C-alpha cells in the first residue's frame, strides 16, 4: 500500500486508535517508510497484554528482542483448565 501511495504522489501516515503494543510494534517497523506517525494507541489501554515499542520523549524505541520484539506479559496468560 505504501508503494501504491507513493506512486500516486500521496503521503503516508501510520496510526492507530486503540491498538495493543503488539500492533504498534509491528507498525513501528515500517516507520522509516512513512511521513507521519501516530502510534500511541497502546498508551491509553488499561490492561495491554503485550510489551513492545515504547515512547521515549516523543521517539518510538523498538525492542531489541528477536522478531518484532513484542512479548506477551506473563500476567496476561490465562492458565488452561480442562
């Protein structure tokens, strides 16, 4: 979609309203390709089940872990019961 937008002479914005840190971290991987970013939707979530990209004084800092770097919070795992 970014390539199509660029070919059409359009700008590109990546954003979210209420996305978890998992989604924000995935979108942040594409940040260098965008003109504008609004990736703070996870900051308003009461119980975000993931950790990942963080905002540091207006900068998006990606985690250094493998893959996206986002991780499921241990407290968010619901034990399986039969």
